[in-house]
């Protein structure tokens, strides 16, 4: 299993370590030529969605990756990655991949409350440690989107077909169950 991790910006190394600890092979996507290697799945990490979206476009990787996700390639998207996948953003005029039929609110917890930790149930997984950093949440979902977790009534994790999106950072904890769930999608 070869997983490509978008490495243009953000917390990609933590994803790589976690995936490798679970036995996956990892490659980094930093430039267009990196797309020449075959890979089976994609990770879009946390960081700054505006920067990542701009860089993926400028580096010539955006359309290729969008096609892969649309074509059914499993993708794990965390925080900024979730923003990149969202069909709609309620408080931003930009749009990116638009492959995940949900509406996402950026920086939804405000700047003061931007970072916090909690533990909540994830459907099919159980209680899970959740690290939020200037996180978005999901305001609404279309039919067919499976809501996996909520915190204080707000949706923070979803699955839609091949796409797993979450507001928090599973790669910043020691808990590998989200990454395992992702690898089980193959
Ligand atoms: N606030 C960031 C954004 O809008 C996301 C934060 C994160 O990925 N930790 O892109």
C-alpha cells in the first residue's frame, strides 16, 4: 500500500510517521514530478488551507489530485485538508476540490477558543482523543454523507464514499485507529 501525503505545507510528517507505523509505504507530494510515482491513497494534512490550495494549484498538482479523489481514490483529510475537500465554505469565498458534499465553516471556534482537546465517540471506533487547532467544523451534510462524530452538537468527522474528513488532528495523538480505518478502506 503506497500513500501519498501532500507535503506542500502543514503537519504532514506526523501523518507519515503514523502511516509507516501501521505498515504503509509513504511518499511525499512536493512537486508535480512526485505525481509520476504510482500511489493508492492520499492524505491532505492540517495547516493553512489557503496556502495549501494555492501551492497545489501553482505547483501543478491540483487537477490531478482532484481527478484521483473523484475517481474513487481513498483520501484522509484533516482540518485544513477537510476545508480543501469541502463542496461549500460558509465563511470564505474560495473553493478547492469540492469533492465532499458538506458545508464547512473555517476557524469555526473563533481565535480565542481556537485550540482545545476533548474526547468523543467516533462511530465504529469508540471514544477518541481529539486535538483541535483553529479548527473548522461541518455545518451541514448532503444525503449519503455518514456523520462519524460530533462535539457539542457540531459535526467534526464524516465519511463520504472514499473520502474521510475531520476537523481535528488524529496524527497529533498516539491513537492510530483513524489511520487504520483509512488503511482498511483499500
Ligand atoms: N485554520 C486553518 C485553515 O483555515 C486550519 C487549521 C488547521 O489545519 N489546524 O486552513
